[in-house]
C-alpha cells in the first residue's frame, strides 16, 4: 500500500514539476510561482526520506556555490539548480521502510537504493517528456571519479560537470545529516573537509573538492550537534 501511494504521489509531483519546466522562461511572476512549486516538491521528497531540514534546497545552494567557481554556463546552471532540488525524486518509488531503516541495508534494499537515479530519470523523461539536461544530471549524480559509482560506472570527465557538482554537494549535505544506515557521522565542517580530501580522486573530482573545501573553510566550523 505504501509503495502504491508513493507511485501515485510521485506521478502527481512530477506532473506539477512539469508545469514549471514548461513555463520557466515566461514572465517573472509566473516563473517565481512555479519555482516555489518545485521547492514544495523538493520538501515533500525530503520528508519522505526522513531529512529534518531542507536537504534539496541545501544541495541546490551548495551546487550553485560550487558551480559559480567553474566554467559552467548560465543555462546549465538553471538545470543544475532544478536537478539538485529533485535529485532524490526516485526515492519516492522505494518503500519508506528501506529509506528510513535503522539497520544496515540488505542486498535487495541496497539494489533499490542504487536504482533511484534511474527511476527519477525514467519518470522525468517518459512521464513528462522533459528533454533538457535535468533527467541526465540526476541519473549520474552517484557516479564516482574513479569509475566505481552507479548506475553506469562512468569515470572522470566522462561524468558531465553538472552531475559531478551535484554529487559533491549532495555528499556534503548528507554528511551534515545523520543517516540511520551510515556508520560514521560528521559533526563539524572540519570532519566533512577531511572526508572530502580523502575522497578526492576517488569519489569526487579533485578540482571540485578544492572548490568545495574553500567554500566550507569560508563558512567556518558548524556547531557540534
């Protein structure tokens, strides 16, 4: 029953999001109205995942900060911002018990988790006929610089820049939030910086790690939770 509810909810949310995509180049009042709608959809995704704060918005803000220090063009920046807010849309297709599990995920649960980027891409492309970069940015946001990511095992610069940016922004936000299935928790920006440096050239693009580290160092340490 929960799975069916999630499917219905996801379909409704994607239809609403499509209204924004159709009108994102129209007059400012309408653009702001539908931008607010995407923010609301992002908030629903956060609640389904069990985040206590605005994870989607935080990922979008971090993505923009990082992207602004790269050569990314303005059109891609818009797509990246929307993709960041909707990057976990596929999680709505997964049973809530798996998302909020307090135990180590079983193999079949991990399989479902690893397919959430594909689920999001499929729905955005085939249910709403979105043809810009947003679905593919989402598809590849769990690829790794060393080629051991998913779903396509892309490596290095095979991964488009927006997806590489989204990957590191998503990881930073996730580290700022306690996840039940993760053994290690990160209490300060220094902890996060140390982890980013460890993963430079492995999970993340080293040049983007340098940018992200500089941003976090400017912010200073987060208070311990």
